[in-house]
């Protein structure tokens, strides 16, 4: 007999740790807040240690509990895949992918139609994170993050570089028609739009453009890049945007890159797969598809 913890308590614990909220866990599971609390207490009693601590009005998982929850989530995923393979061999398989919001919206999701056409038996479910360096969580098959492909940075994961990244100037076609930018100094006639999540973009681009003295120009700052991108498309000002993430917007005429030869190289993106988690090569095939995208030009070991 395996000395397993109570499985219902494990299920509740994994959801509570993943959502970082007893209330959200209760809503996802369809139970009361009190029921979640009681199941956490059952598991804490079985383990002999606390799993959550109170932070204001929230219950936050301890560092060890977060690691435990990630492993529990992966175990549940493997059980679900095994159950589907055993009980319904022809059922569609679920592949859960976590990605930064901008990457998901501007690059990954628009390409999923081609993947589903080639793999009609697989359904890709995408969840987003608002920061590029957000910690990895359980319950996800593939995580996409900005970073190096160095194995020591992601010791619990297989790491595959999938996408290079460069920054360049972006503007809406309508605003360009009103006040064209033909040389770097022309930006003085425009409002500069920036993002808190990409704080150094303007300084680096101005340096690359040979006009660092314009770094003191006033800027309107938004909290996340996808908000800034929308403001640029709406003609509120000009911004610095990543390629190839915005290539579809350029191809569709929603954005222009008026000085495309001025580019700032950035750290690219990697796909992270938990070690020993690939059942039937599903995850490996998906990562290979990501890396073989026409825009994916990352070189191994970069």
C-alpha cells in the first residue's frame, strides 16, 4: 500500500495553490470557502506542517507548498491523460500552454488554427501570465517564457529556444500619414508611449538610433505592453514594439514600422516542458511545431 495523502484534499490543495485564493478555489470546485479550508486542514494534519499562511485577507501558499502543488498538478495531468487513453482512445487530448499575454495574443493564438488543422485530435488550451518572469505552476504542460536556453536556469524542465525578439519603432498608419517619421529626429513631433513592463525600451532604441539626447522627452506610460500596443494602433502616439510578435499586425496594416532598420536585440523566448512529462510525444511534437514557425529563428544554445 502506498502511503498516499487524502486525494480529495490533494485536489482542493492543488487548486487553492494554483489560484492563490481559497475563494477562487471554492468557485472553481463548486464548493464553499469553508469546505476548501477544511480540506486544507486535513492535508496539513496528514503532512504535519502548514501549507498556507495568512497575508492580509488572503491565504498564501508557503514556498514548499508551491513546489508540492506543482508536482501534484503534474501528477493529476498524467492521471487524466492516462484515463483518457485507457477509457476513450479516440477522445481529443488536452494540451495546456501558459504564455505571456502579449505573446499569446499576438503570436501564439493566431497560429493555433494551423496546428489544430494538422492535429485534429489535440485541443490546445492557453492560459496567460501578465509578467514574463512569473513563476512556473503545476497544471500546465508547456510554459513559454522569456529567457535563455541554459539548463541551469530551469533545472526541472526541458528547455527549447523557440523565438528571437527585437524591438523597433511602431506607429499607426493613420498617424504616419499625418506626421510621417522618415528619420529618427522626427519622433519629436509625436507623443511617446511606454510600458511599465518594458521600462528600458525607449532608452535603448534612442541609443541605437543615435539620438540618446531625446531620452528626456515626456512619455505616457501604461501598465502592460498589450495596452500600449492598442494605444499605438489607436493613434495616441508612437511606441517601441517587438518583432516578430507584431509581424501579423504589420502584415495586416494595423501597425507600421517606420524605421525598420533600427532594431534592438532582446532576449528571446523558450518553451519549458517538465521533465518526464511527455506522454506519447505530444508535448515534444508541439514544442517542435513552435520552434519551426516561420517567425521562429532562435538558434540552439542561444
